[in-house]
C-alpha cells in the first residue's frame, strides 16, 4: 500500500531526501504561522532527521503516520501529510487527525488536497478508522478550504492547552458503502 500514488504525487515514507526540504519548511515563518505557538525552528538537519526517525516508528507502532509528498514530475519533496494522534488536544482523544504541511513554493497547486484525499481513503479503507478529525488555527483559511474540499465538516472551536491558541476541529466519518442495486 505504501508508497501510494495520485495523478501528480507520490506519497512515501519520509527518508533522507527530505531532510533539507523539511528543515527549510520548518524555518519559514509563513509556513509555521498557524502551527503550534507559531514559532519557527532554525534550519536543523539533526532535528529533521529525528522527526523522520519518529515518523517511521509511528508507522511501525500504529499502521499510520507521516508520508512525504513528492511531485512525480520533478521528483521534489513538497512537504508531508499525516494521519497522527493529536496528543496536543487531550479533550478530543481518542482520535486520529489528518494534517498537512508544504513548502511555500508548492502552495496553490491543489497538492495538499490531492495528497490528503488519498490519505483519507487509506485511513478508512486500510486502517479501519471510523472517524478522522482535522485541527486548524481559527485564522488558517487555506487549511479551512482544504478541509471543506475534502468534506471535513466544522465540529467545534476550542483552545490548545499548551499555548492557548484558538483552534477549530473538523471531522469526517467513514463513508457508507454504496447500496447494492437490486
Ligand atoms: C495549508 C496548506 C497545506 C495548503 O496547501 P495547498 O497545496 O496550497 O492547498 P490546496 O491548493 O489543495 O488548497 C488551498 C485552498 O485554499 C485557498 N486559499 C489559499 N489562501 C487562502 C486565503 N488566504 N483565504 C481563503 N482561501 C485561501 C486556495 O485558493 C485553495 O482553494 P481552491 O482550490 O478553492 O482555490 C499550505 O498552505 C501550507 O503548508 N500551509 C502552512 C502549514 C499549515 O498551515 N498546515 C496546516 C495546519 S492545520
């Protein structure tokens, strides 16, 4: 099942080819504006390497986790999508969250939606999940739009205890199988 492909993208487990693009992405204030407390991480390949090691461990332990998003035409890493446990928001646990982060040069091509749509299918069909949530800073309009396009419905607003920023929780439930025609 992994790697997975879409029309334009390859979704594969993170590896060393992602170190530089991930480090650059996490050092970009525009990318990090609505993530966590909004602070950037100075470019740090060691930190990126540790993140990649944890990503692979998540896959081993849970059967889901982060996937690098690679543009098939260029072979370049655009960012990542993930199915993760949102431990930063204890009030909604147990839950599995879909999330996304792309380098700025890759925004605006529909890549996040295309990658996340494939990952949602994977979550319902292969991981057997009944419900998937997505969480965004309330002002994160691009993410809101991605959630809308994917069919994730707004559920409620709350605050992240660790830093006090307001977030909106969206959700989607497993699609019903199509009824058999008589
Ligand atoms: C969120 C993010 C992944 C979206 O990636 P993307 O590939 O550009 O997303 P898509 O192209 O699939 O869709 C983005 C949509 O938001 C819309 N959009 C962009 N900026 C917008 C804004 N300021 N207000 C409203 N809509 C906006 C786009 O027009 C597009 O909608 P459309 O297809 O109807 O035109 C990317 O912006 C990103 O990495 N942001 C920083 C990290 C982040 O915030 N991650 C999410 C945390 S919840």
